C-alpha cells in the first residue's frame, strides 16, 4: 500500500501535459488491482480441480460397471413337443433342461446335471464337439461345459448330458453354444443372487422363487447334524423379528465329492410382501437378501 501511495504522489507531480488525468487514473487502477490479494481464485482453483476429478472418476466407474452390451436375445421357457418337459433357450434351436429353470450364482447343484438339446441338421451335430461359454455385462467370461454331442433321444437332433460350473456372480449372462468351434446359437439368462447362508447353514431355495403371502417349505443344508430341531427366525432389514419357526432334520446326503455328509432341515416360512430380509438360523445370521 505504501508503494502505491508514493507512485500516486509522483504521478500528480508530473508536468501538466505529460499525462491526462484519465490516463493517470487508469494506471493507478491497474496497479491497484494487480497488487490486490488473489484469495478467491487461489482458493477456488483446487476445489474446482478436485470436483472435476471426482466427476470424471464417477463417470468412468458408472460406464465401466455397465459398459458391455450383450447382443443375444433373451432365452425363454418352452415345452418340448413330445413330452411334458420345460426347457430354457431358443425354441427350435437349443434348450437346457435345468432344475426350476433358474441358475443361482455360486451354486453347484442346479448345474450339476443338465440335459442340452440341439435342433438342426443331425449330420452336422451328432458326434461333433460342443462348447458352452458365458459372458456377463462386465465382460467376465467363463467356459461352462464342453464335450461331444450324441444322437437325439426324441424329436431333437442331438443332445448331451452336461454339467455347468457355477456362475461366479448374479445378473445377466449370455450363453454361447459352439459346435466344432462355430457359433451355433446364443441367448441371455438372468442368474439369481447366491443362496442366503450363515457359517454352518445354507438355504437351498432362492428367496426370489418363494411365493408371496403363503407358508412355503424351504430346505437348509448344514454339515452339522447333532440337532434334530433348530430355531429359525425371519427378520426384516432393521433386525425386527417377523416370524419364528422350528426346522426339523429330515435327511442326510453325501456331497458330490464323497468327502462330507450334509444334513437337511425343513420348515415353512412366509414372506408376506416384497422386501429385504435376513434369517437367524440356530443363532447364526445370514446377510440381507431380497425376495
């Protein structure tokens, strides 16, 4: 401020015609504004930069999460023309006979034994190598099954007994069927979320398949079989008890590897409406799940 005042005095002492009064004012105004503290711009610049970076990262995250579009049509359920069996796929091309017509993420059971049916030219199918690949909207790819096609059992032109590895995650997946490395057909399916589970108990029914408003018998599987009965509580998402029931041990099975015996407990639970729930099974709590 002191330098500014001294400059102002010097300008006033200049000869009368050296500078016009208006020019002196312009020089002083320019000097004053240039020397003023730039707090506002210094403060705002980092904030605007951070906001811009966050917006860019959010955009990249959102687009990455749903950046891959699946091109195939949706698979539909249809009944085989010569027997009362419902399969999922493309009518007249390819079908999968799957339990409950639905796959569940991380589940080995529903994909353990599948029948695949192919329609087309039997000469171009029977005895040929097949492969089934899957890809989701995140670009994640897995090979579900491969083998050799056999002659048709009924009206289909070729078939095979297959096993699918578990889908690693829920959501939309595209199944692509190859015959001798040539794409034969493709369709999309929706894979349900993993079964609700605790440390020692796994629910063997998908909540999304349980009818609304009726007492529905469900199965729990556990490696522990010491108890003949266990207490099961249905909780809402806030942890409030909605229903209490007793499950009874019904049977035991040996797992596919033959290394462990699992025990099955059955009981009925009523999901009165759509919502978010959890189970308290023999003192162990599942994560939240939706029906």
